[in-house]
C-alpha cells in the first residue's frame, strides 16, 4: 500500500480572504501610496515569517572553498543547482584551482560542462575568470565586490553569492526567483536587478541579507512559482498584495507546493 507524501513543513493553510485587487485585475502589486515606513514594516514582518517557514534555507550549490563556489555559480546560469552539483565533482577533481583551470584543455572542459547547457559560453567564462584570477589575484578569489565583478562572467548576483556564502559578507542575491517574489510582495516595481537590490537593501537589515536571499529563493522554488503560485498554502498570504494570483483553496494549493527534491527542477 502506498503511503502519501507528508505535507511539507513550510506549507500551511492561508487565512481566508478574497484575492487582492492586484490579483483580480492584473494591476501592479506595488502601491506607490504606501508609506516608506509601512512598506519597511511589512517587508520585515514577511522576512521574519520567511525565517519561520524556511529555517533550512541555504546555498544549494556544493563547494568547499571560494573558487569552487565562484565557478559553480557561473555554471548555474540557465540550469539547476542539482545539475551543477553533478558536474562539479568531475570538474574540480581534474581542475582543483584557478591555476589548473586556467590551463584546461578546451575540448575536455566543454565535454565536462556540456550537461549544464550553453557549455561553450560557460567554458569561455570559467577559463577567462580563472586566467584573470591567476594574472591579477595570485590565483585567489578576491573578497570584494569591486574586484569580483571585473572577472569574466561575474556580475553582482554571482559576486553576492560568493561574498555571502564563502566570505561571510552580507549580500542580496537577485536571481529570477528573488526578483519575481519581491515584486509580487509589492516591495518594489523595479525590473533591473541592480535597482531591485538597492531597493530591497533599504528594507531588510544588512546582517540578514544572505540568509534572507536564500529564504526568498527557497520560497520561489517551492511555493510562489512563476506560472501558478500556491497562494492557499502560503504562510505570507495575509501580507501579500498578490494573494490570489494562484489557487486560494488550501487543498488545491497544497498540491502545487514542491518538495526540496522537486524544486531542484527550477
């Protein structure tokens, strides 16, 4: 006899309420008339709830040092962390540091990276950043944003992942999940990742940025999906101006909630 999957601990029935005006009409959930103080208080209340909902949130890329995390993050573009984690053991066994990877045979490198997609462009990036690390930083990953973003294939998102998780420097990781959710939360109307980062930095205490980023990304992968959000099973429902863009019935919504294994597909 089959045993039903247990209900995820982070899924919970949402308070009974009507879908918001934004959800009903398709209007922007960002309210320009909401005061800065009110928005900050609401954001911090939701951030505290996210910490309760996703206490296990963490970087899902496997790494043992800053170099491995930097390369893995570059490789994670347009693929899943799970796929990157399948490829990197072979990659780092053959090329354990920047010096080794800078001198890698391109054909061999492309063969290793092929499962991640866009493998030629990614090969260019990891070769280029490794060569830059050797030439300009003695083969070591720098611990400053200003230096990291000068490396090939490294933007602010990648730099913040490395700074936050390898160096303990707080950073906001504005990936597609993060941007989607903070706009749905009505915290910003910006689309540009750099502007999103700046606005959210003004709402959330700096010391929380790295963990907060993980929690938002977890929520985006497991509950607040791009195509159909599980609104009726969302612990943030009572504060969310987008409530109702997905099913509000708890039983229906719960079926949309993904387990950690299932969320690896996003």
